[in-house]
């Protein structure tokens, strides 16, 4: 995994918590599916989904969601290798979704409901032990959840500018607070933020 884009258009982006204990790489192809396309269409077209929702946990934790098309292929946790032992954990949504956080700086880099494993993988030209998500059995779609907090991706990386996401209308705003309004790309729902 180098800093160059893969042949399929995915580019690696490094992220971390504030103190650097949590470190990860995601593979992301931009732009996402055209603005105005429903989130379900993004799932069907194997596109990254970028959104902010107005539900209480996401709003209070300041989450800015990136849902990767293929989490087992697109997410690598470099540190810590045993996230459920070494990170703090908060659960909600019937204790299904885990919101791990760094015990030192408190930052939440991702939300997850997925099993993982430690494997050897090439990272920046050398073999390293990393934590990855387990792939579902052949032919099965994963019925699990991984959302990266876009605020934790390192600024200044080539091809990555969060301002562009807003300016180009790539952010989908979801009404998860009370589910009364349709998803939209122009303005957040009540209780939400830009």
C-alpha cells in the first residue's frame, strides 16, 4: 500500500486520532456517486457514501460519515491491533454499533459492527501486522457496519480536501433523528450541521 492511487482509482488516505495512537488507512475513490442519487443507489453501484446525520449519537460525537464500498478491502487499522481491548468503547442502537475511542485523547475515528483479524499486509513498501475486517463468505453480502469519521483523515493529503466535499455538494444529509424528511444534499436537517 503506497501513497499512489490504485489501478481501479482508489487512493489511500491516512487517518488517526489526535494523539496518534489510533492509525489507519482507507482506500477511497472520489468523487462519490452523483449528488442527488439516493444512498441505496450508492450501495448498488459500489460507490463511497458521504453523509452527516442528525441522530443524537452522531451529532453529539461530531461524526462525519464515510461508508466505504468494500470495508474488508478499503480499511486497514495500523494501530492498535486489538482495538476492542486497547480502546474505550461506547455502544448504542441496541448495543449493536460500537463507537471505539482513544483512551488518551478521546477521538473516535470510526464506528463499527464487524469482526476483524490481524494479518500480514504490505504497508508503505514493507510487511506489517495490521487489523482488517473479515470478508464475508464467497457470494454473500456483508450484513455489518463500518463508518469512518472523515474528521480524522489527515489534512493536506493529495486529492483530499473536505471543503471540496461541501462545495461540490457531495455530502448527503440524513434525517435519522425522527425520520420525517427525505435525504438531501443541500442543507442539513433540523438538529444537524454543515
